C-alpha cells in the first residue's frame, strides 16, 4: 500500500469519542498522520496494519511532550494492535508509567504548609524519588472532601524520573542501539519488534511495579491511615499490544476519578460499556487551546504550521501549539457519562488542597 492508501485505512481505524472541540480536531488531524506512520512501518516489516484501532476519548488533545507530539502522537487515546501479531512497539509513544494513586482518609487536619513539609521529608528519605517528579506539567497532589462518605480522599498524579531514564530512547544509549528505525513521511520512526519489543515490555512491567509501589508509599507515609482504593497507570501499556496515552483500561468494569481543573469538583465514575473488549475511561480534562474557534493544518506534513482562528476573526499561524495558552477542559466526565453513555457518575468530591511541588 502507498501512504495515501494507508492514510485512508488510518481514518477507518480511528474511533472518535472525543469532545469534538477545535483542540481535539487538531489532535485528530495530527494523530492520523502519526497513525499512518505507525501503520506504514508495520506494513514495511510484513505486519498487517488493518486491525490497528485508535480510540480517542473525551480528553483527546495534543501532548505537551515535544518529542512525542513531533512523532505524531497525541494524548487522551488508546492504540490497540492485533494480538495475533508479533510484539511491535513504536518507541516515540514514550511510556513512563504516569498514573494516579487514590486513597481514602478518615480525617484530614493538616495545613497546606504541613503537607508540603511531609512530602519534602519523604523526598529526602528515598533516593528514587526526584524532587521534581510531582511538579511537572499537570502532575500534582490533591485532597478532596467526600460529603457522601463523611471522609476525605488523597490523590497523587505523576511519574518518576527513573522510568524515563530507562524507557526513553534519547536517555538510554543501549536501548537506542537495539532499536530499528525508518524514515517515514520525512521523519525518523524508531521502533522495536519481536523479541526486542518483548524485552522492552518486560522491563516496563518491572518499572511499573516500582512506580505503583512508590506512589502508594508516598500516600501511606503522608497519611498512615490511608486506604488505597485505586492505583493505576494511564500512560504506558495495558498489555504488550495496547498502548495507553492518558487513558485507563481494564477487562472488567472499574471505578475511577477523572481529574479536571484544580478548582473543579472531582467526578468519580464507573465504566459499564466496553470498546474493543476493554472498559475505558479518560484520565482527566485534557488541554484545550484558549479562546480558539477553529484550527486548520496548512499542509499534510507531520511538522506543519497551524492556522488558528479566534471568535473576533483574528488569526494566528504557528508551528508550536505546545507553548500557546491553554486551559483544562471541565466537561470530559459529562461527555463520557451523559453524551456517550459509557459510564455512570457515582459521586463528586470537593477540592480542599492542591500541591504542585
């Protein structure tokens, strides 16, 4: 197949549960080019790409990770490969085990300064935790009041540098030396296949367990009475054939929070409708470009300019959407529960404290 045919197949493989706003349209146009590159690489090494499925969730958006976005990979989505195929991993999807731990607290009596001090003590105690692990991008810690249960909940959202040092190819010379690469659509596409992909995935699983351990450890040391109710990855693998990019997935229904803006209530939802045999949920609100009424690509090149239109009819041309003003969407829970009817909302919790330190 030539690139035009592969692009048509990519469009057919795209399952759209996005919000449909201008930012998600931008992400879709960019993501289809990235998916075309993935499928073109698969075809070039003899893998059937027609059963790849790309599912965009309501938080579908651009990623502010420059290398990931530059490779054509957006955020708020799930990419699923046919399980009958040999393992195939595009390294530019950059898994890092980011996720959340969510814990129930019987009581909460700390000031925000005391909470900060407790966290710094933990950082000093454990060398595996970097002092910047929970203040990057949209990573944070939060405390919420649950009126329905007359208690509190604590949430940690983030990942650890030790994962990125092992799994990001530009940080790991040994990994990069074992990877395959091709030039597709004018840009280098780096991937692993077969046994090398399996080895990478096994390494990932060990790092994911270490990540889950440290997120839970931080919660337990900050609040000794904490009862962990959710500790999941949303940026990594569900399995070797399923890539998570800002999404939760499971073989059975599950309950999870959806992180919106810091000042917004925290919705708690329960999934009940599967997609491609997986129950899924958006991890948060997702970035949305501020005040943008419309977005268009100027070319079909991977790293193209974008033409942004605003309500007052002014326009902006840019090749760098990552540094434009944005806000967090506050309606992804409504889309998932009311618009698409993929989940039920069980509760909403009130934010008390947010820490980004």
